[in-house]
C-alpha cells in the first residue's frame, strides 16, 4: 500500500448522516438495501445502495447515524443512482458492519 499525503486525505469528504429511509433493493445483483441519508441542511439528503443485509434490518437502519464519502461522482447501480458511499468494515465472514459514531453528533459533521 502506498502512502498518501495529508492533502490527499483531505480530498476525501467523509461526513456523518442519519439514515431516514431504508428500502429493499430486490433487483440488486447482491443482497442490498436502498438507503436515504440526511447530512443536514448544508448538504441535504443523499441516497445509496448498500450490501448491509447480513447484520441489519430495514427497521433498525432508520435513525442510525453512519459515516459516508459524499464527494464521489454518482454511480449507476443497476436501476438505482448511488450518490454516496456508506462506510463499513467486513466481519470475519465478509458481512458489512457499518461505521457509526459512538455518540450522537450533528448531521453533516466532517471526519478529521
């Protein structure tokens, strides 16, 4: 893995947001949900698809704060346009565990 500079790190805009809506995404190639995340008044609501079906239900995702990269270009995922990348780590079996703050913070806060 190559090193990056601090300026390179600053180019990646990682923000916290609250999942306000979660829907099934049965058309996805891999089991996924559609997530709608509120990043506060400055950024607004953005959507993505996420392969988080192993550890999360639609009901428990709503209200959860998550970290996401918000400055990637939008990407077509099947019939759905993904606008952000919600971040997580794989567990030992490859299921995604979402990154979330351990205390409530304001939506739109930037990771530093």
